[in-house]
C-alpha cells in the first residue's frame, strides 16, 4: 500500500504514532496523553477518519448539569424561595418590594420565587397586600433544588443518575442558553470512541519508516533565524502547487441587501419607518409596555445594563406619571394595574435596547390615526449563540392604528411576513403571552433543516399601554426576528452565516 505520509499534519502524525490497533481512542485520552487542545483533537480525528485511518467504534449521548456562579451563590445563601420563606417567618408579612430590598434580590427574582411558593400554598397575600406564610413547611421541589445545589458542588451531575423528582426540579433551574442566569448549565456531550483501521496501522508503520515525528517545522520564524535552530531541524514539505484563495473584492453583503429589501417592501405598502437609540431606559424598554418591574424578563441576566451613566436624567411627562399610575392602580385605563409601588429610580436605569417594541412605545406618543409604522431595530439580549439565537439581533417591529383594525387584520399581516418576506411555505400561529398585548400570538415557520422555530410575537396592545401613551383606538403590534426570516429567504441553516466574512458562500445560496 502506497501511503503519502509526508503530507500528514503533525497532529495526525503524533496521534498515529501514539495509538495501536484494538485500542479505544477517545478525545479525553488524547487530550491527556498528547496535551492536545479540544479543537486540535477534533481536527485530528476528522482528518484521520476522512483518510480511512480511524473509524468510529461507538457514540454515546449524555446530558450533564454543571453548577454556575449563581448556583454556587444560591447554595451558600439559599435559593430566593428559601430566603423569602425564612425572612417572612422571622420578620412577619412583607410587601414584595421590601423583600427585594431587604434580601438584595431583583424584583423579578422575588416575583418568580413568591409565585412558586404561592402555587404550593406556602405563601399568599393578606388583606394589606403583604406576603405572609400560610404553611410552615417548604414544598418538596424547593427542598429538592437545595439538595441538587449541594450535590453540584462536587462536580458535574449526570442526568441518568438523577431521580424523577430531581429531573423535574432540574428542568426548572437549568438552561442551555443564558446559563449564567440559572443555577445550572445544561451540557450535552457526545462521547465518541474511535479505533485504528488496517489502513491506519499501515500509515503508522509508514510514518515510523519515514522517521516522521510530527515535530517538523512548518514555518520559519525570526527567532529561528536568529538562533540558528532551523539548521538542526527538519521541515514539512510545502505544497507549491496548492491553489491560492480566491479574492473577490467589492461585493455587497447579502444580509444588508435583504434588510434594505424588507424596508423598501414595507415602505411601498404605505408604512412609515421609525427608529431610535440603542441605549434606552427601563421606562421605555419595559415600563411603558406595562411590563411589571418585578417581571422575570427584567432579570439582570436578560438585558445589558449601561455602566456609565447608570441613569438617564429624566423621563418625559406626562407619560411617566400616567404609566406609573397605570402600574399602581390602573389610572384611567379600566384596569386595576399591577398593585405595587412604582419605582421611579429603577425606571431611569439605562440598558441596551432588548426588544424592538421600544420603538413602538415611543411612536405611540406621536402617531397619526389611522397610521402604519415599522422599524428594523438592532436589539441586545444575553443569550448563548447557536444556529437560531444571537446575543445581538435584528427585529422588524411595527404597529397599525385605527378604529377598524382587528385580529383578522393582524393575521393577514403576519401571513404576509411569513410567506412573502421570509419565504416560508409552512406557517402556524399559536397562542402566546406578552405583558403588553391581549390577545397575543406567536408565529412559527418550518425551516427545511432546522424544523419549526418561532419567528416572533404579535398581538393587540392592551389599553394599559395605549391609553397611558395617549392613544384610544386599537393598535396592532408585532416584533419578528428578521434574522430568522433571512435564514429562510437566503437559504441558510445558521444565523451566524449572516455575519460571516465568507460573503461568497452566502451569495451562492438561492442565487443571491
């Protein structure tokens, strides 16, 4: 068998020299014994498998849970639910904002934990709207969570060894994306075992016969020339006939073209474009949208806070007063509000815009009736980057105001977005929940590779949003992930391809 071992990469050479026929070859072993990094190990396996020198022997999927910094903190101090329970036991009934301040917790954390305790019948609200203890015993799931935090200190927890109760509890406190905001991080691991083939054994013999060690020089550096070390070493052969990379200057970015195409299409339908700053305050980012200040979406791990300056100087009136009263008691909207004391300090805190609906809130204060408006907004939200998620992303946001608009009108608009702008062939609508719309709808489309995923949310703004901002007619609203629309339209399978420097690869899809 004629094997050209001179063109093997040093990573391949060292691995071949190290293993033997019949042995189990795993990433863990190679990383430990050859001091490879994970990426180097995976590259060597991929190359050797492609050449037929290695073959996959077995593949095992495992789910592991790893304690995060938040989890370690909760293990030491107690979970929010435990701390709330203990504090009320010791100090008597409390208002929820007082609990947040006393325990050093976010209002969203207090709201979520109190809801969990109330659902189990452990706590409730008394006649003074204060949280009180109703049952002097923590529920089993909260105690199980505390037990898992303790076990997590010892290292990764394997899902297969957890009890059914522990699996149920873990599902509520572990995340794949945005894991820093959860006590546990979900790790999905594939354990691959390889073995050397007969061709691999022949390649190994050829490597030894040719006296190739994998330590050959691949390039000449200034230090090697200065020290003269190049004289005593050997060099890898150079492929002088290898084709050079193709250079194509002056190309348009396909995603940039798509964004402009969407804007042109909406403008041709009579929509007016709106825009706004990337840095917003909590008032417009959430309060003006009737999102309670203790809502879970306000958690510090879901938005990026601006370090300097921390607060804006002021919030425009009369919107601040009207929105604050709407939160507290419903103001003149016909609602009872959320029933808490509006935090005027919190509302001035500055964040990076986390949702395009901020632009719609601003536009309501100056919108014409009837009117149609849209914007393409760059948003920022703490998230783990994968094929359908990004830490910063674009949304197409819009509102339609008028006395005669209704849910049927909205469904027609969503159908246009899904089919004409995204290019989806299969679309479905499912009920959703958003604090600022009722009814609320989620739009899902089916991607040929990624399957069904959410395109975005829509609905009819609640009176608590529109009346507090000076509008007294129905307002249709939507916020759709335009990055995800582009996946369908451009024929891509991963959001990260939209921002790749390899523009030519993206241009070749669907004739861009």
